[in-house]
C-alpha cells in the first residue's frame, strides 16, 4: 500500500494502490517486463512486504496462468499427461526464473550439509549445487510433474485449476517464515523486504479462501481444497521451524523453499481427494 502526503491528490483511479501492489509482486516474483504504471510511485524499488503481499494470491494466479494454458494445450493435442505436466513446469520456471526452485536447492544443501549455523549460511550463499540440493530439486520437480499428470488423467480442466490454486496458496503460505521469523542474515534478502503486517496476512488469507471457493465451483473437490488450506501452511510452518533451528531465522531461500513444499502439499491434497 502506498503512503501519500496530505497534499497528494491521491491515487489516479479507484483501486490504484492494489494495482500498484500487484505490479510490484509480478516484478519481484517473475522475469516478466512489467512497465511502470501511470503515476506509480517508485516502480523499480524493492516491494515493501509489510503491505504489498496482500495481493500475492492474485499475483500467483497471473504467474501460473501461462503454465496452465500450456498444460491444457499440450493435453488437448495429445502429448500425454506427463509431457504436458513437464511443459507446464518449464513454462512456470521460465516465468519465475526458477527462483523458488533455487531456494529449495539452496536450503537442502545448507540444512543437509551444514554442521553449524555459519556453515549452513555459507553453503546457502554458494551458487554451486550439491548432492542434497540436486536431489531436492529433482524430487520436487518429479513430484509436481507426477501429480499434475495424475490430475490430467482425471480431468484436464481440473488439473489447470489445481495448478492455479496451488500457485496462489503456496505463495501465500511462503509468507509464513517472513511473518514469524527474524532474518538469519541482517543484510540478506529476507531482511530487506520487511515483515508482512497482520492486516496484509489477513487480506492474503481471505483472497485464498475466495479463490478456493471459485475453485470448488469449477469442480475441485471440497475435501481436497480444505486439506490444501491446512497442509500448505503446515508445510511452511514446519520448514520455518527447521530454519529457526538450523540457521536462527529466515532467508530468501527459506521463503522460496516454503513455496515449493507448499505447492507440493496442495497438489498432494488435491490428488488424494480426487482418487
């Protein structure tokens, strides 16, 4: 949310602050060339995570939309469920720059190979990927592709809706380490973005519930959606607790890893409920 002075005429149109926040999320979480919007304050500045992530569920939908379209198109031209799922993940990685996957790999390497807090943080800063990171990256991609392929076998439309819902909910769940943990590195990315306020978390959570209601209307099983709404935050809480024990707080890599485990949890819940 943009703070303005008393002499400022205010937003140029109703809801402009929400649109600005959405643009900021898309710039931060993707490689998409989002241009500055009319009268947008500081469009190239790092987003203020105290307020901006209130629209993160909507940003998640937009981020995953091209991947969902690739999923449906590949399925419709009969490329097969696993190929379609893999192509959707390729599209998603191209859009995001694989930033969350990179976080998962770094966390696996740091937590798996570091015998002390300092060593874990040192490993996480290293751009090279180790055995723990490579294994986590492979298993994460394999699980996501396999679950999307399973959902495709049951319904192409429902698989696309599931991908969109998972993108929205998992990115919201990834706010949990920012909200409950102090930064592990004072000068790191996790410290630079700020801590989401309660109001921000509440709005983001409410948007997730609304998106879940729409997903239910489109055919996703209610049981699966309820399980997803429980499991994704639990996965993020669990990884956050591990981060506190291993490195004494959160980093940008921890946030990215929480998104990945949250997305896996959502898809797993939906697969189990549609069996």
